[in-house]
C-alpha cells in the first residue's frame, strides 16, 4: 500500500515545474497521507563549498509558528545556572554526570546548551555531539550565560540550521497538520535567515535550488523568485 500511495503522490507533482510557495505547500499537505503527523522539511542547494571556512552557513531561527515538535533540551551548567535552566524548563541538567552519560551513548535530547565555563568539559564530547549537530556553539546562542533564555528559545520553536557536504542545507519547518499559512510563514522565515547567514566567501548564485516535502511525500521544487528578495 505504501508503494501505491507514493506512486499516486508522485503523479501529482510535475518534476520539471517550479511551484510558487502557496502551490508547493498545498501539494505537500495533500500528499502527507501517512498515519502519523508528518514533518515538513525544506532542502536548499547553496552555492557554497562548506569545506572552506569562509563558505560555512549556519545559524538559528525561531520559527514564527513553532516546529510542532516537543524539543528535549539538555543543559551543561552548575549551581545557580543549573537552577535557572531547570526553572526555564530544561529536560536534562548536569555537568560531569551528563558528560559521562553522553560518553556512554545516552543522548536523550534534541538541543544542547552550555554555559561558557562548561565548555572545557563539553569540548571532550565533540566527536559525539558534533556529527549529530548538537555541539553547543556561541554563534547560534547555545553557549551562553543566559541559559534561561536559551532554553525558552529552544522550547519555543528555535531551529538550528547548518549546511552539510555538497552544499545542501535541510531543516524541518513544521508539521503536515499546520495550516498552509503557518507552513508558508515558517518557510519564508527560514529562507530569510539562511540568506542573512550568507558567508563572505559565497560567490554567484547563493540559493540554487529549493524543494519542500513531507516525511513520506515527494519533493516539490520551489520557484526561488516567489520567495521575494530574501532568496
């Protein structure tokens, strides 16, 4: 049945057409027919080579309509800062004990925050957290003394984005149950944030191709020009 459903969904999408954002969102929602609330994702092919430091693209954006997904947040902090993190709603707070748990393979969180004084400790986890895009970084606000605000931001729909090899950036922008307006608003916000994060080393066309899809649905190509000047 899944194969037939996917075939039927593929037949609704013209692979050679660039859809407007409204058209694309409508198609993605119509094709999200799985028995669970599918995640809607955007994939952007950027004109950068992330192997060069001056062409790395990363940042964080608090989506205006949230992500639709409950984020489990871990915080490396001690004493008063640990108390602040707990009060703000952090799911896991610790220091050496948390480091040992992560080293042992227990990574039961979606976002990781650390106070600056904890980074010598957290730095030992680079090989574990780095590949999962969970390593705290001051550039995206996850290394900060204001842990309470960082926790609230992560819980409120903040999405961290980072370009991967081959210049592709992928990020979740909501759920199929969102309204068309909510999804379109989130997509515009994310695209705008990526454009603002354009690195100095990027030459020529920055956003080459964009596509949006649901977890089990086909990709729908977006007309970059329909997203306005930010694309």
